C-alpha cells in the first residue's frame, strides 16, 4: 500500500524501446514523434517511476514535454508521495547526497525513524500545508506541481495528513499496530514466525527475482517494520506517514493504524537491481551486498542525476558489504511521548526545476471515470502504468483512453507471497485481457521463460490485436542472476535472431527451388542422352557394317550399361549369322 512491488522504470525510455524510436531522430523522424507525452500512473503507491523518469531525462537527446498524472485511491498516499518527491527535489544546499538518500530510505520504508528524519517530516509537512492552501506559494516553491484536478474533499484530506505529521499530544504507536497485523495474519503460527519468515523469503521471494534481499534484513523487517538499517543510526521515532484513514476528533485524530504491506517489504522499488553488477555477487547463496545497500546506491545515482543532469560515478567506499555480515540487532527504543516543537528547521526553498515537466495529482474518483470511458480521457494517454491491485478497474473502455500509439505497463503479482498458481493465473488472465483489448506484447513472453514484474504491451496505429502473440517460439531458459537490463538485451537479441533465421530460411528455400530446377534440367538432359544412345544402338543393329562408336564409360546408370550389353550381344549374333551364311550357300 505504501510502496510498489516492482522496480522503478524510466517510462520515457520504455516508450522508446517499445516503438524502437531513435534517440537522435532526423528531421523527418522528429515530425513523427510526439511533442508531448501524457503519462498516467494508477496505484503506483510511491513516486519511484516519477523520480527515475525525471532523473534519466538528461540521457535522451529528444525530450518531449511530459504531463505525468498520479492517481492513488488513498489521500494519505498522495500526501506521502508529495513529501518524498519534495525530498528528492530538495536543492543541493539542504542536504548532501548520502544524507538525502538515508533520509529518503528512513521515511520510505521504516516504521521507526531517526529523530532527525522525524523533524524533517514535521518541518516539510508545514511547508506542504502552506503550498496546498496558497496557490502563490505553490507556484513559487514547486511550479511543476499541479493540484487543480483534486476536489476540495481530497485537499481537506491532504491538509489533515500534513497537520497530523506536525507535533501532536498523542503518540502514533506503530509498533503495537505492526504486531497486531502480524498476529492476525499468522494466527497460530505466530509463535513460530521466524520459520514463516524464512520460508517466505527462501522458498517464495528468492525464487521470484528477489535474490538480493538478505535473510537478516528481511526477518528484521517482518518482526519490527524497520527495513533499512545502518549500525550508526538509532530508530526510535514513529513514522507518521504510514498512518491511513485519518479523521479529526476535536483536537485529536482518529486513524486505522497501519494498513500497509507486511509480507514483501519496501525493497522492490530501488533495491533489487542496479547497473553495477558487482553488487549482485553472491557466494554459496550469501549476497555480498544487502538490498539496503543496493537501494542506497540507486538513490545516490538518481539524486545526483536530478541535481546535476550528468552521469553518476559511484564511490565504492560508500557502499558497505553487509550482505553476509550478521549485525547485532539491539532492541528498539521507542519514545511513546508527545512531540516537542522546538528548534525545528524550515525547508521552504524552491525545489529543483525540471524543464517541460508537469506533475498532476488527480482525484481518486477518476479511476471510475476511466473505467467507464469518460469522454475527457478518450485517446489521451501515451503511457499508462497500472498496479496489480488496480487490475479490477481495467475494462475495454479504460483502454480507450490510450492513444493510437501508446505503451501499457501492468504490474504483476510476482513479488507477493501468494501461491505460484495464483500468480500464474493472474498473469494469464491479464495477458488474455490485453490481447482482447487489441494490444500487442512488447517482449517475447512465450519464447523466453522468465518471471515478469511487469507486463509491457503496446497499442499501435492501424493494427488490430488478433489474440495471438507475435513470437511463437520454444522457451529458452535464462540464468537467474541476470539483471533486467541483460534480460531485455537477450530478448532483443532473440527477436533479432528469429528475424535473421526467418530471412535465412527464405533464402534457403529460394536456393532449394533453384537446385530443384537444376536437377530437373539435368534429368531431362540425362533422359535425352539415353534416348539418343538407344537410337544409335538400334541403328547399329540394323546396319551391321557401321561401327558402334559408343563409350560405355560415359554412362554410369545401370540401365544404360544394360542397354549397351544387349547391343553388343545383338552385334555378335549378327556377325555369327553373317559368317554362317556363306558356308550354307557353298554347300
């Protein structure tokens, strides 16, 4: 609920790859490419796709204008997304890269935070509260942010969330809410919960593209809710951004405790894959680096690129190899007391500007309008991302909101702990729905037997779906350790190899046709030679005085040799008759 279950995507790059658009188009190709890309993210639960899309924007030579629409059903998640985006876009003078990355990880995936993180949430919430209540303040601090599509009810919900994150007289007892959730889901297995945690990780998640998660960090998160741990930090203040269902009750607030994920963890968005392959090394099943370390490295890269718009070179001394190290996990010390509002900094500096980008937060009720096919959304979006828990909102009318050339990405249930049959059933049903809607797969899902965090389909101009995949070939097993980038390269190579094989087959078929014609010509010539030979033999029999000038060695066919033999026997008989005839006449 508070984080996604798939890796972050550069949606612009995915669009280019889906339609094979050149990164440096010519003048003619430039006219064919869209000048504006409208992107909708339904149920993303966090801003991972937005952050990566903005951070990698500098890598593209052609930069269309981006309109990104964020839709989430829970208002508290919208408020949390604004907070995390505000942190990612903090100017360089506010934090160092490492400090910003650790602060982001603290707010993003820990139920208990450091006191410094707690103070930042309260101070930034005060700035965000002023922004949603004052349009001039919003335009000054975050001109790329647009909340015009939110109804007043949602704006009141945002105001309530930001106010609740301020110092309050009552404590948010997140540890008690977490334990209640764990007890409820495990039931009688709670006393043996460590075995359940090990089973879910070793037998389920590690078999589903989550090999980077280490046992110690996963078990500690399942027990306490603290996912990202560094030995030098003390986590003791409750993370109020995880509260949901807020309602005012006089001067206090009512809420529903903790309603988020307690089985997979916040490791999926940034902690499973990285471009630095050495961080995926493992020995006897023990990783050199934790998912926490990979998350830190990826966030450092993205925040550096947002700040400088240049490539990032990672300092290896920053990442600590704690994958096979057993850290001493001391009992968590929590301060269940009222917050103090003393000595807090203010974070009200303008955020980093990304040119030609508008970020729109839209009402949760718009998902119903999209499902019904509202006219204002028809033929509007170039890219759509839908989380797996929003799958039930998909309909034929929903796909009418996609443009003639568009990309659709659906998150799967791969990184849940559901049974394998349920995961496969969901993916099969999703593929069938997308085919019926006229969409075609971007990748060869039939020929490459890999597990998919997302299903990528595309809608093309003047091409109707026929219910069949484009790539019906035999499955090919890939190594489990390959990264998503390598797997996509292998997919592209397999598709290229299949095209080359088809072309080669066509060339071979043409050669076979030519060889067949040559064989027929040779056969006709051979039969003509046999006929000439037979005629000459007949003539030799009828005219005994004429020589038989036939060389039998020129013919290797059995039939021709037999004919020659018969011709010689006839010649000998004729000679004998000629020798006997004078003797009879003399007598």
